[in-house]
C-alpha cells in the first residue's frame, strides 16, 4: 500500500486560503496521521494554476492516475480538487476506485468514496454537477465584470502595439486599466497605414520598416524582433487603431476532457 495525496489550485481559487497548496498539504498530512497511515510510503501530486475542468493537461492528476495501484490510499481535500466537470470527475473516480482498486478519501469530511453500484455513481455525478455549476457561475460573473469594464471604456484584455496599459484607481480605490497611446510606437502605426494607402504591399512595408530598424511588436519566444507581412496585416486589421475596442470575440471550447 502507498499513500498518494493530490492537491490542486486553479486560477479561480486565488485569494481563497482554504484552497492554498500549503493548507491542502497540511490537511492531507493531518488526515494521514488521524487515520493511522503515518509511516507508510507517500507520494504527493499537485497541479497549480490550471483550469478546474481541464482533465487533459493537468500533469499531476494524470501521473497519479497512471501510478495508482490496487490497495493504494488516495487523499485530497474534496471532490472539487479532482475537477469541476461532472462527467470527467465521475470517470476519474470510477477509474481510481472501481477499476484500479484504490481507496479514495476526502479529508475535509473524512468520507471514503464508494463506487460499487448505480447509487454510488449517481452520488459522485451529482456532487460533480454541483461543483460544475459553481464553476460556471464564477465564469459567468467574471464575464459580466469584464463586459462592465469594457462598457465603461476600460481595458479587459492585453495590450497591443501602439498602446501602453496604464493602471488607475476609481473613487472607491478599485484598480482598472486604460489603454493610452504609446508616443514612441504610434508613429510606426500611422506610417503603416500611410504606406498601405499609398499602394505598397504588406511585404514591401515590412521590408522598409526593417531596413530603417524600426521597432517591431514583441511576439514572445517565437518573435524574431523584426517586421513581417503577417505583423503588418495584423496592424491593418486591428479595429483598435480606429478607436473601436472589441471584447469577447473569441470563445474557448475544450474538447476531449
């Protein structure tokens, strides 16, 4: 038998002390001592910062499932730590408890999870549905807060070339972000539009900007530090340079867990 503890904190858990990695670790250790498991070999698995309904990219969870053996004891805070997707978390519990023969405990209640019949399966699914509904409510409130910021003329996303982000405070002390023209980059943006209106192509514009050593947008690790036709196209198609700020245009859809 081996003790396996699992801890998870998502982006939505920031500021919630009960979900901190340290508090979860202490809870697991206290439960191990209380249940008389002290002295047994123990392995700890953790995922910090990912989405709670993402079951594909959480390396800690995947590793624990892969390494779990019959008779092992698995401990976590509660079912929501395994994830907040009702179907996926039910499949995880089935895999660990029924198929792999592990004992799964939630230390916050002392509950040992059963998965022997339809009632056990329904109980796990119903609990998972509650956690999923909570996640969806959090995301709905977050989207509405971001829309409210945008309606007030504030920024709810990242920066773009030609602007800099400036943090300010309202009358109640709450922070918000405004996009302010970057006077060092703005002339380059205007230059791109002028050259395009003069009939020059994207590649020609990029070539001229590079020849003059003009600053190009940063593209992270993939960036070459120089202008390309695709970078010029992005500038020309971005409606923010026409004074229009679009938010919520892209919706993330996760498939396959």
